[in-house]
């Protein structure tokens, strides 16, 4: 009997091939990133070339120089006017995380309840649908009138910006759970707590994580606008102050920092997907 010419690939060889394929994709993505980055800088330079406006059109070189200056004085703390970018960033993060965390504490349990109890959901649905489309910044004057405190108002605005996104995604996640799982749990006489913790919550987790990611991104976007009005410190305050001083290069730096921090926040929440059962 002759031996077969081709043998089945071993699991180890398949793993090695998969690793090589991932490495090749990452290398290709890195190369494309460099190309796109160079094109972006080139277009930016062309768009701002030849402007004689006293620096109102920020060039890549001027923005880079300002970035170095801002980062070199990042920890400066001579209030009220001379405060480094780190302290503005920390102030914004504190407001966002507090408002976002409070919204999650309210929205996730409420979403689980509304997703499983159609009677209560029908009763609250009109309130949700009326309040959900309202811009978060529309709540700002109401917060100032009721709370009489700029810091608490900023947190309140973040809370309202995050609440509906997490709530709707949680309700949608509950409704996607196979009813047979819950019927089986009832048949086995599982308590409502066990049904929620062992069946409902794990099955709803993908929707919850999606809601958390979207809500946190929205909250980080909203806080900059809110701080332009009510913040005495924060990234929005920094942007508004630099605009009043016509330091456009500083605004470009702030945009880069806001975007980078937003990316880190999103990736941090995305790690919760690892908690989702594979099967």
C-alpha cells in the first residue's frame, strides 16, 4: 500500500499558519496607516499653506510645536489661570465617569425589568420615547436651575446623555434572549435572582456592552460642549479659553488629546466583550 501524498495538517501547523496570517494583516494595516497619515499631513499642509492671518490657520508644524509646549507644561498648577492640560483632562474624566457610572447603575437594572415585564414596559414606554430624543445639552439650563451648582449640572448632563442609550440597548438585549431558556428555568423552579444572574444577564451582556460603549463615547463628546458653559476646568473650558485667546493651535492639540482619550475609553469598555460566553 502506498502512503498518501498529502497528509492532513496538524493542529500546530494550523495555529502557526493562523499566527502568520494575523501578523501579515497587522503589518499591512500598519503600512496603510502610515500612508494615510502622510497623506493627511500633506493635505493639511496644502490647506493651510499661504495663509497670512496671524496664525488662525494652524499648520502641522505649528500644531506640533504647540503640542510639545502643552505636554511639557502638562502638570503646571498655578490656579486659577495657569493650569496644565492634565488637570483639565482629569476634571473632564471625573465628570464623565461619575455621570456614566450613575447612568449604568440605573439603566441596566431598569432595562432588565422592562425587558422582562411587558406591562411595566408599556406603562413607561411613552416617557422613554418622549425623553430619549432630547439633546443632552437641553437639560443643561434645567440642571442649573434645579441644582444651582455647575459641577453637579455637568454630571447631570452626562447622566442624561448616557441613560437612554444604555437603557434601550439593555431592553433590546433582553428581548433577544431565547424564551426557551427562561421557560426551562421556570420549569426547574429557579428563583428570579438565579434566572437573572445565571441566564438573563449573561445572555443580555452583548447588548449591554454595546450600550455602554456607545454611551461612554456620547458622554465624552457631550462633556466638552457642557464644560464650555458650566465648567471652570476641563477640556471644554480649555478649548473655549484658547479660542478666546485665538490660540487655534491649542485647539488642534485639544482635539487630538480628546480623540486619543476617547479611543482609550472605548477600547477599555470593549474589553468587557471578553466576559461574553462564546457559546
